[in-house]
């Protein structure tokens, strides 16, 4: 049974829990907007950046707004602190409680999982739907008899990569009996040499574009799209870096009647990093002269390496480097028992072979679960941890997953970008990408496959553009390209977007990106442009508030930024501030101890949803109202949904189950759309 701790919505100018009637907020006056005439720029004055041009392309004429549109402040209780009797607390202060996490950690290690499962079948069946796929219920532990005569533990590999795995195998010896070791996978591909006549016909583009047989949406090929502009959206010091791309799709081939549209997404086919590919070749002993040599790939069946082609045997002319660069995932999926079994089969060192067999056996199930549920382990990490293992290239390919495309929501309305001055009829789509990083065993940060690749492309473009400008035109700007395809143009965000009607958009981090396209479309077409509200969650607006100032002239009136980690300056005269310490230059700083003050310094989007309960209730009960939620923050989606349930419980006088059903019905009819990951 789902549990829900109800947090009552506060009483503010935009939140009245005792009023169940959906009413358009009176504090936000109605107005009409109309675009002003835009000046005509020549091609030589064409702005590269969408951020530079939006101020001109989305300018609004003076005097078209009948009255100022504003989102009222949600901190109104501070204005009445002096009016509250000293012996009484305001209702808001009495309801302030410690913030709960929106997710609950059940387990963090395999030991915790075993405690939950117990020794019988009941616990296993109870948790089957939460299974990680690693087979934790098949665990057979080793007898911990380390004191018996003649016990000699297996010698652990002496390298940082192995220590970085954190394996717990103290009871393992070279003569330990292991059961249920997975069978050695049978080869399902082969590489055969080609004749001298066939070899010259293969023109590899491995450094910039995938092979032609990689088709994420057959029968269409991956398109090599020129990068029109790239820039970094976040400032130095931001916890996560976000980059923006303007991608030129002017010459994108026609594919039926579907076109790029606001709310849609494009697919990007990222390659594995070239340095990691070469390191794997070195580890498995593939000679350099073979890496780029054309070979005939023969598969026994399935879709690989085409991504989404038909399941059938294939014969394809390719190279080993193309396959390892574009067709297998070496970094973002956890290792399988089949991979450990292959590494064990071709390990020369007895201790490494025993450990790898242990990882593919029933006795090593606990350690295997730790690997799958812990920090992501790459193929190169395993090869460095077990340096004596040199499996054949063909057998290794059969143990790895297909490298899949990454999808990124459009952060613009393609039609608005096409109308930007100076583009001479060119068509652009825009995306924002947040770079994901994980610490490696060597202490260095490792970027995600897709986001890391796109950041490298952005850096290359930015550096090349800088050199071209500094040279005064003597250095020609190179063409930088991205392998992409028109992805999901029928996803929930694009299908449920309506150019009319009130709309609330709730986004955290890069999840705000698709809403930029919604807003630009609304300001361009809608007769009720002011009936839109954006709640944007960031860590610190001075560091990572993306697309600030790019939502039209009335951005401040339609957007509310919620900062989760910003620490605004406090003064010694503020209530709840103690420990004033002098700084250099006579400045002072204070330590916040009041919970009310602390809540000002750290808030989440779900808190603002409760503060704006009247607007939420008005929009969701309008016939053409829409509420969109999009974000990548962990727990953000659950937190917002809990806040929406709280709004329905208080505003609609519903119990938890009724409020949950209310939002489920709104989701079914397309009025409540959540895209979180």
C-alpha cells in the first residue's frame, strides 16, 4: 500500500486551501501581447547564438501589455511577522516541519538485499518486481572457514583497477569448489578477411560518423548535421555543466509527412571515446594494422549491429574499429556473467581466472550484485583489473550490449528559429545537454557516453570559433558535425502541447529545456500568451540557471526560479541569525539557525507547487489546461507528484486515494504530462 505524508498547502496570495473553486488568480491581471516589427539584418550580421538573437526576434512592442503580469511573491508571511503577537505563532510557522526526502533508500549493498530476502522463498517473491536482474535470489555463499589447516586465500591482483572494484572474496582459494558457473557463450559473429578488390570499396568515416548499417530508424540513414553554434549555458563553478547546440537541419532529407515540432526530441548516435577504444585494443592484444583493416562481418542473426534493423543473419563490410567505436556499449551498462566467464576463459594468471570464475558462479552472486548495483564499471576497468585476460575480439563483441542512441528534447520551436533574422531561410533545431559525470577508480571524473561526446564536440566548436575570430579571418572555421536523426515527434510532450489554454510548466535542471520551446511557441501564436507559468528548479541561479533572459520581454512575470542550494546573504538584524563573524574589509557574515530562514535558502520545485496551489487548481480544472513536469533530478518527479496530491487534497477536499485517482485521470486525458528520468 502506498504511504503518503500529507503536507498542507500554505495560505498565501496564490494559495487558499479553504477555497475549492478553481478561479483564475486575481493577482495576475490579464493582458495581451503582440510581436513588434523586427529589424532586417544582413547575412553578415547573422547571430550565431540563439541566445544573442532571441532578444531581437522575440521583442514585444511597447504599450501592448494592458497591465503588468506578475507572479506574486510566496514569502508573504515575512511581511506580517511584526503583526503577530509574541506569544502566538502564525499558522505558517506552526506548520513548518523538517523537509522529507522524496525517495526512500531501501538497500545500498548486497548484504542489505540478502537481509531483506532472508533464507526462504517468501522474501524473494515479495521483492521480485524490484529485482535488478542480477539473480540475487540464486546466491550460494562460501563457507567462511578461513581458519582450517592449509587455507591459502587467492592472491588478489595488485593494481588500482582491481582495488577499485571493491570485491569481497576473502574466503576464496584456488581449490574452492564453485557451482553453477555460466556456460561459455558460443560465438555468434565472425570476422573474415576480404579480397584486395573488396577492400578499397570500403570508405570508413569512423572518426566522425557511424557506418551506414547503423540505422536507429530504418530505412533512413543517420544524418550528419552541421553544428551552427555551440555555447555553454552554465557558469564556472556550477556542479553540472550544460551546453547548448544550434543544429542545422536545412538539408535534412524528407522522411514522410513527419516534421520537427515543438516538444519533440532528436536522437544522437554517440561514439565511444577514441582513447578508450585504443586502450581496449591494447589490452586484448589487437595489432594496430588489424584495427582499421576492412573485414567481412558475419552474424548468426538478431538486430546487431544495426540497432533497430530486422532480425536476420548479415554480412557487412566494416572494420574492427568501427564495431568497437559505434556498435557496442563499453561504458554505460553493467557487466554480465557471460562477460566475466569470457574473461575467465582467457585469463593466463590462475588467481585472476579463479576470481573471474567466482564472479560467474552461484557462490559469487553477492559480489556480482555489488558490481551491478554499485558505481558503473566499464569494460576497460575490468580489463585493467585483470590484465592477464585477453579474450578474442569476436567473442568479446558477443558479450556486449548494443550502443544505443541518446535522445534530447528540443529546446526551441523549430519554426521560431527558422524566422530568426539573418539565417537566410536556414532551419535550426536546438538542444541542451547536461554532462553526467561519475568518479573513476583513478580519481578522475568519467563523463557519460552521450553527454561526454557532445561536450567534446561543443568544446571543439567553441575553440575553433575563438581561433577563427582571433585570426581576423585568416583561419577558416571548420565544419563540425553531429550524427543525428529526427527522433520522437509523437512523444507525450509534443502530442499534448496545445497552443491555447492555461499552462503550468515545472522543470528541474535541463528539464526546463523543452519548456523554452513551448513558451516561444506560445508567445508567437497564442492569443492568451500570459496564461503560462513556469516553475524552474536550479541549484544556484547565479551558476546553473539555463536560458535566463531568453524567454521574451516578460520572462520575469511568467517564471519563478526556485533555488535548492543558494545561500542568500543574511544580516545580523534578520530574525534567526546568530554567530556574526567579521570579514576582511569590515563585512560580516552570519550563520542561519532559524528554520524559517533556512527554508528561504533551500527550496525545491515541489515546495513552490504548494505555494502556487490556486494557479495549479485553476489550470488543471480548465477544459484546455495543461500541467507539464520535466526533469532529471533524482526524486524530482515523485516530489512534484506528492505536492500535486497535497493540492488536490486541500483544494478539492479529497482523501489520498481520491486525490491520486484525480491526477491519474488527468494523466489519462493528457492534462497532466510528466517526463522524468
